[in-house]
């Protein structure tokens, strides 16, 4: 179904808006992208982008560009961009699916990683209250009132992504908000405690005793009864949004849902929150905070140290394993048991979005410590999802009819072989947490060499090169937006190195975030609060971004098939020489820990012979010029701090 042709009929438009849409279509068809800033695109009238996609429908396929691929190896050449739909608004108005679709034509990545867009709580998109109900905060309400429901708006967004030759990914979390809709409708998939009127554990049972099968089953039955009675009373089948629900239906269910949460809290039912990354077992109930009316928990590591400062107490994990002890390691007498029904439920979450909305890949969140959170037998030391469960989910994500589905792990590291062994194509890497220093460059050459050896026969596994991520502004990371930390020169350098450092069978795609195109910032805070990005609209950096991408596209074959002939890392600079057939590339950078250099000479004798022409791309000026000096060496005068150049040599 061509949804954009349906949407366009719901809103009035004039000839000026249509002509603007046509000009955007022509620019996209000519260049493969639109050369505008994020802010310029977001300020377009909604009807302009609706007309844009409606016109594209006439010539472009609505199907996934990778649906006929025999496997997920397309992930290694895709490049990715994270989008928080809610944060794409301007001013006081939140973004929505139509607003977010305005950014797609200016993003040069082929993989669109959507941050959580289902309903959420506490202003935090990662505190999901549903794995099925699309949040009303990402829906265009004018279209909804005209009959274009949230499901259809999401399908239109996916169609737009596919028409532009891009793939779209779903973000899957191994936890939900503490009283999420799945928690209420499937209490048996989570761990609960029950409190009496004095906020003590009911019936004087210890927490570990309450977590035994019989007391848990009793709690599940009681919660089920409370929810069932409410559904009967309100004459609804589910508190989840259903296809065709009007805004009034949606809001009615939301009110019922929050009333149910209040009733459960009054009756003393609480799910147990997720443990910290270095915690053991599950958190222990630690009394009640009467002032703000919530249950408190204490989070201990294996040495008994309090880890509460690292706790994310508003989410609860799925009960993947029964009999996990409280704040201590499992011993040999612990009878751990995998909860098969929970694993099946969790593994089916992505399949819904894959089958109903045509998502192409899944990104698994919160996987940083899955291998150091298990014992030698693979049993969990805590409440975290385990590698064996993830392996099952990854296999299941790729059906016989959909072998192309990709799997991306949110792991800021380089254990690509471990993650590949459980079915992941890519993991996140750690570049977003480093400066582009001489040590960083030495490590990158080492990683590239290892990946080249590992993937010598065919692409097997890799890490993306992350220029930024959705949470680098976290106080435990950079503490402020990386864009502000790095500035124009630093972000230009990151974009450059991400494109011209990985080569050949290293198969390292670039990973970026919305705002990277024009230095807009504030993504971390827009993920945890109801607020938009600060849309800067930096025209100069937007030019730099597209110039780097244009140059990269012109030498893509050399980068993907070339070999490293030589390289050097100095405290002030780094250069490397790449060759494929008759083309030589020499990227040169001034490192962030250095100060630049007055003079740099790169000797080409014995490395490159029969040079016909040397051209230089200056990414500060965004221009190319030809070198007419001796072709035996490259001479660079006054390489400024954080400058980057690309010498393109024809032989």
C-alpha cells in the first residue's frame, strides 16, 4: 500500500509547496542526498516532505533494499545513524514520524537506527512501558485525527526509509519500565515482591522466599486478577493500543493503565528493578520511601559494596532465570533454571516489528557486560540477559525467508569474535569515548590489522567506528555533548578518520547520530527528558560533513578493496598510504594530543612509482587542488592542530 499517496490527500497544499517538493526530489535524484542542514529540513512545512515522498513513490521501490540478500553481510558496508524521533521537534513542539522523515534525505548513512519509539515513562525513551504501543509523543496528531493511525504513520516512515535506499533498525531492551504494560498483562515474566500495609515484606517472608516459585505464582495470580477485573470493568480487551484506536481510545487506555499502576502500588505489589552492571544476583528490598511513595532497593557487588549510585531503578529486567539469589553470587547448590516462556516472549518482540513493519535489523541494548556476568557454565551471576539467550534471539531473528536481518550489539569494545559467535554482525566499538590522539591512532592500526586477518576470507565480524553515540553526554561518560567537547575541528577530524581509517576487509562501518550533520547537540538529554535537540544549523560544518562524504564516495572502491602500504604515527601527526589498482590515497591528520607541525615530509620513493598526478582535498576549506612539486615526496607546510588532508595520487 502506497501510504504517502493516502497521507497527501488528508492535507491541503499549494503550488509553491509542490514546486519545493519537486526541487528536493530532483536534488535527491541527482546527488543521492539533499545538501541542507538538519534545521533547514526540520523547518520545512510537513506537507512539503509528504509531497516529496508521494512523488518518490512513483519511481522508487517501497521494499527493503536488502530483502533479497542471502545473508546479513550488507551490515558491513551500510553505515548507521541513530535517530530519536521525539527529539526532532523545533521549539516547544516534540518531533514525530513525519518530522523525523525530513532528516532521512540528508543523512548519508544507509542504516537508520531508531531509538525506542514505543510508549515510555519518566520522560526517558529507554524506560519503555510497552513493546507494542507506539508512543503518542512520536505521532503526528493532525494526521491521526484524520484517520492516519500511529501504525500507518510508522509504516509510512519505513517506506520512506526504503525508498531512499536505506534500512531501518529496531532498538530492543532486555528490560522495561517497572510497571510497564507487559508487566501488568504478563506478570509471570517478571520478578515481584509483595508488601503489607506497613511496607514490610508480606507474611514475614524473606525476599528470597518470596522469589520462590509458589509465592511468585500467587503474586502473579493476584496481579492478573486485578488487571482482569479492570479490563472487564472498563470493557476493553487490553491496555495496549490497537490498530485503529482513535486518540480518545488511546488516552482512555493510558488513563486506565496509570490507574492500574496506582492500584498495584496501594496494594503493595512491586517489580524488582535491574541490578547495576557490576552487581551480583538481584537487588534487595531496602524499605519504603514514604515521601515520594516508592520501594527502595540496595544494589551490592560481589564484595558487598553499595553500587546504588550506578543504579537505573526505574526499569525491571525480564525474569530470564529462576532462583537468582539476592545480592550475592550463585553457589553450586543454586538451582538456576532458564525461564523458557520468558525467552520465547522476548525473542518474539523483534519479530513483530520485522513482520508487521518491515524492519531490517535489530540493535540489542545494554550488552556491555554479558560475558563477564556469567560463570564458566554460562549461568548468570546477576539478572542480566545471557549470551545463550542472545544467541537464540539472533538465530530466530533471521527466518529462512528473511536471512538478511542484521544484528547489532551495543557493546563499547572490540570483542567482535565473541559477539559473532552468538550471532552478532557488529558491535559498537569504543571510538566515541576516545580523543583522536597518537595512542588512539596506533590502536586503530592494530585493530585494523587484526580485523583484516580475521576477515581475510570473507566478512565475518566487525565493530562500527562510532563518531558519537546516543549517550556520550552521560555524566559517567563525557558528561556533556561530545559535539561541545570536540567542537568543529574535533568533529571534522572524527568524521574524517571514521571514513579514511578503516579499509579493506576491516569492514568497519561508520556510526553517527542525528545532529552530526550540522553540529546540533543535546541528544543524551533529549533521550532522558521530554525535550528536543538543540538544532544549531551550522552551515559550515554541514558543508564539511557532505564534502567528506562526497570524497569518500568517489574513492569508496579504493577504501573497501585497498591495502595498507605504509603508515606512521607521531605525537603530532599521523599518515597512512592505501593502494588499489592505479589509485593511491594518503590521508594525513594532526592528532588532538599534538600541536600540529611546521613541516612534514612523506617519502614516496620505493612505495609509489610512476606518479602522473597528485590532488589534495583540504577538509578545512572543502576544496581540492593539484600539487605540482616533485612526485617523489609529499611536502606539507604548517599542518595545523586537528587538520586533515587527503592526497589522491594517480599512477
